[in-house]
C-alpha cells in the first residue's frame, strides 16, 4: 500500500508540476504559482520530509526555475538590432543559464546522496600489505615528523605496514644545483630527513630529478615498494590511529575497488573563516563538498581521489601506468582514468586525518587557482562527457566537478550587469520592475530554498556566493590561461605553515577595494536616476536592489582580505587526558586541557609556583590514546598561574629526538572521535531568512573593519598600518 501511495503521489506531482510550468505567462499567474511552490517547499522542509518527499519538494522548486527559464528566454532578451544592449544582455543570459545548468547537475548528484556508511569495526582475516606515501617538497621537518609518526602509529599489523617519506626537496638534482644556496639547503634537508626517518623507523625515498611533480614522485616510489594498497597523506595530513581500520576492509570485499577516499578535515580555519571569525560556528566550505557532494558522487560510483587521505589499490594503478600526470590535479585525473577502465570507488564520510589549510589569502587563492586550472586541463584533455568507459551518471558527475570551476565568468557577469544600467542606462534585461520582481525574485527565493534542501546544515545562505566572489577576481585569469593553453600551468606546492603575526591587508587585496568603491558609486547613481528619471523608478529600484546585494558581498570581502594577526601560530584543540609533569625529582599529577603541535596547556596539582617559573625545563609524561606504555616529551614552561590547589601551566614542547614527535602526534592526532565531534558541533542551519539577516550584519561589520585596515595602510605619516590595524581587529 505504501508503494502504491508513493506512486500516486508522484503521478499527481508530475501532472501538477507540468501544469505549473506550462500555465500562461502573466504576472498574476506567476505570483500565485510561486506562492504555491514556495509554500509546499516550506511545509515539507518544516516536516523534515526525506526520501521521496524531499524529491517532491525539489520538483516544485524546479518548476519555478523552469518557468523563469522559459520567461527569460522568450520575453526578456534585448532586440538584436540594439547591439549595445543585446551583447551584454546575451552574456548575462548565458551566465544565468550556466547557473541553471549547474543547479540541474547538483540536483542529479546530491538530491538523494548515500547515507553515511557505518563504521567498519575490527579488521579480520588475511590483511593486505599497506605502503604509506607521504610526498614532500619543501615542507618543514617538524610538520613531516608529526605526520610520519602519526602514520607509523596507525593500528595495523606492524609486519604489513610500511611508511615512506617521498622527499622531492632532497633530490640529486637539487643537491647538485649550480645555485650553491639551493644545493646547501637541499643537502641539509636530505641529511635531516634521513635521520628523522631512521629514528621513526620509516623509509626514505628520493629520486634523481624533479619530474612530473607529485605524480612523478609517487610513480617513482611505486617502483621501490611492494604493498598491495597505497595510502597517500599530504605532508600536513596526520592520520588518526583508526584510519586503516575504517578503510582497508572495503578492498577485501570488492576486488574491482581502486579507491577509498576519506574527508580532508582541517584543524585551522581558511582565510575567510579566520578573518570573519566563523570557524567555530559555521561549517567550512570544504565540508559541503566532503559532507554532501562526495556522498552524492559515491551514489553513482563517481567519488574521486582528492590527493590525500585515501587508499588505492596498486593493481589498479599499475593497470593505467601509475598516477596520471598530464594535468596539475593528478588526483582527479587518476580517478577519471580508473573509473573509465571499469574500476570502482568508495567514499567513507568520517574525518580520519587532520590537516592544515593555507593561512594567508594569497596562498588560498594560489591553491584554488591550481585546482581550477587542473580541472580545465581535465576538461580539455579528457572531456568526461565523451570519455569511453564511463557510465552516463559518472559522465554527468565529472562534468559537474569540472564545469563548476567556470563560476568566475558567471559571477563576474552578475556583478557587472547592474552597473550597465546604473552607469550607462543600458537595457540588457528587457522587463518592467513588476515582471522582474514576479519572476526573478521568486526564482532567487526558490533557488535558495533548493540549495537549503540540498546542503542544509553544510551551507549557510550567501556564504558560497562570498567564497565564489573572493576567488573570482584572481581565479578568472588563471582559468582563462588554462583554457587557452592547457599545457602551460605547472604544479606549485601550497604553503601550509605560514602565520600572520601582525594584522595587515593582503598583498592582493587592492582589486576588492576598487570594486567596492565602484559599487558605492553605483549606489549614488541609483539615487540620481530615481531623481532624474522618476518614470523608470520601478526598474531603477530593482536594479539598485541587485546592486545592493553585490555591495554586501563586496563589503564582506573587505573583511576577508583584511588579515587579522594572531599570537598563536598553531591552533589549540580542547581535550582531557591524564598526565604527569616531572621537574627534577618532583612528579606532579595533572590533566592536559588543550594541545597544539607546539605545546600544551595543563592543570597540575601544585601550589608552589616557584617550581613553574618561565623557562624551567620539565618532562611531560602522557597516557597513550589506547593502552600501551606511557610516552614522554621534554617541555619548557612558558607561564603558570595559581588556581588554589591546582595550577594552570602552559608549556612548549622541546623534543630532542624524533621519537618525541610520536608522543606529540599521539596527543594531537590519534583520536578521530575528536574531529567528528568538532564537525558535528558546527552543523547548524540558521535557515534562509535568519541566515540572510546574519550575513547582512556581518557584511556591515566587516566593511568597517576592512576600511579601518585600508585607512591605516594609506594614511600618511603613520609608520605603517599593520600595527594600528592590529588594535582594531
């Protein structure tokens, strides 16, 4: 009976939606239809309807989108005889149709994503041999020691697990460079990393020449290792103890499985989260991809390799001659190649590594430019839509991932369009103010509701638009260059160990202030047009409102490029773990309250603060994460304050052996449950209306902060704006 009822509901819905789309196009009909569709979506949303009811709600929203597309195509394009209006009008229309097309692909991918896979449990039977690759180029040795120690500590039979550092910073080519400084640095790095690897009990592999970047580095290592499975961790991606326990079992179930991908979880905020102070309260941008989109791709056997935090089958890699290296995004390219050869993939939605994001805005843009250029290369060289061997769903999934990186063109069109009218009086959108509100406003509302349905707790209103805008300015030239000359882009390593000690404007912030002032000027022009052309007040108000939306986006962006200084280079993570602080012959029992990769905060049972003077050397003895012997690491006391019977102590690690990094990595990275809880705490959905009001308030606040940085930088005789802006951040 239940199936019959659902079938009847689908038939009724289909008939009703067909009627909605094909009703006569007039303002009264549009307003009624839009109200009905929005009401149905809101009611089903409040009922937390899932499954087929979720699809029905999305179908109602899609009907309004299709009505808008029909109206936009048949009634709003300027006459071709008015080229000054027609050309920008068609460009704007193409941008809108691109957005509608991407919405359609999103609906296909994530309308009903796979649920989170259950935890695997204990591995049993004859387990495969595992090789762990940690590719490196110029990363800090301390960072590498943490990652290698965490990889070595993963729970797996020791005789079947081997960890390798793949050092591309110490190649023969670099050690013998004609540049004496470069050669000296490479030789020092080579010796230091070899010693760290020997002390930790991991393998060290380098190669004669730096060829084909990361893909070439890993392909070289394939020749010297023999494991059945290859695990890849970036230099800053330290795994939890249970990484292999949660991933290896899938390969024992499916002999045609080439990939198990896990999320990239980051313990530090990206520049937007850091400068807007949203890291603790709101899901990260990457959580939308790893929390929803990858599960949607997984439904269609199209989840792809993301370069790290993944396990791959050697047999599959050998079948395609190793990791692909034609593009600078070797990860996605390798996945396309293997999927087209009939191999399968699995996505495990559980944070099992902790990594670092770029700290500065310029490094963030550099990373995204590489991703965008790499996806354009795959689009040019592979073109998944026509690639032999892929299923139709896989083709659509890969096209969605590739075409997404064309968003700078659409975003730029949406920013420029209202300026065409306000500054030059161009009629690039042939509609009255009433028609614009009836069709476009309803489309925008429904679009936001659809996005809320699809991404819910993972996407706050307007935040994705802000992410796209801050990337558009600098990403567009990079994408254009890759489209014109796809062989030109080269792989560049993203810096992850940067810090910002003093508040400052990003070195690439100037375009954002220029654009902001342009939109302010456009707002002034709106007032002038209302006064000079009262007979066009309806259109002017609508276009002016569009300009104000863009103004709020640009205002928020000023806060993103105004980089706030931070005292702490490494982010501290809350925890509670028993410890002992040993100073000379005295042993003080206590609890570790927070940790970072640099130090720890303790509560210890001690009254005499004289024993805890800054600069005092001590030994921190720690209970391990899951049984075993206690670990210990030398520390130096930085500060201490009395809490009565207890003292709060801040200390900095002072390791003298690489083995001490094993204790630090155990403290910081061993427990994946900590990352799961942190992600869960950020999953909250403010709703479309409340989220919009929050964004507006945040934009106004960040506009003020950005302008204070700007004035501090350019005001004469200030001695530099960084220190002054620091006090205002």
